[in-house]
C-alpha cells in the first residue's frame, strides 16, 4: 500500500528527528530475511537504544539532509534498513554485526559517524567502541591511578620504619 503525502512527511520528520540526535548510523541490505528475523532485529535494537527503520531511499535522503548523516545520501540504493545509535556510537554497529553473524542475508553496506562515511569493513572498529559506562569506568581508573600510587607511597614510609625497627630488634636479640 502506497503512503499518502502526509504519511511520507511524517516518516521524513520522524527519521530526521532521530538522525539529528544520533551518534552513528548503519545501513544494511535485508533482502531474503523473514518477518520474524526482522522482528528479532528490532527487539535486539530496542534493547540497546538503537532506532531501526526501513525507509524508502528517497524519503531517507530527505530525512538525512541537513544532518551529520547527509554523506550517506549518495549511496542509498536498493532495499536498506537504517539503524541509528541513540546512546553510544557503537551500539548500532554492535547490533548489526551480531545480527549479521546469525543471518547471512543481512549485510552492512555503509556506516557513518560524525559526518564521515566509513566503509562496511570498519564495522568491527565501530562495534568495539566502549559503551558510555565502560568509557566512564576506564576514565575513572585512569584518574584514580595517581591517587592510589600516592597513597601507596605514603603507606610505605611507616611500613619501612616498622621493618627497620624489626631488623634492629632482631639484630640486638642475636647479639645478646
């Protein structure tokens, strides 16, 4: 069933709104997948805060125009599904990569991060980016390291004094 003009405008507005707030985008071919498989993809994506939508290429071009993902417009050909990461840059890539492992008919055709178009082979790099919580954890461990070292150094002074006193006591006991 064809979309009316108003429905098309609504789709373009929805995708444009999501694209403006997204960190990264993944486009993939989905020909040959069943409805159940696509539903499974949507469920996994929703759990990772990834917006997934099948959009006609002409509508997708209009929606992506004026966003960081406008670089994808020239390569929007064929039946594609678009996935936008809404919380961390690697989420859409992780979902697409995991889904592609299970379904050989699903293939990533392009990636975009920060207005830069990436090759599909770069999906591993994007998927390996840490999540927000992992990045905060890594930052905190780096910030905590100098403090821990300082505390260990301060703790070493009384420890060294105790070892010296113990050595003197042992030496005096052996002399007696």
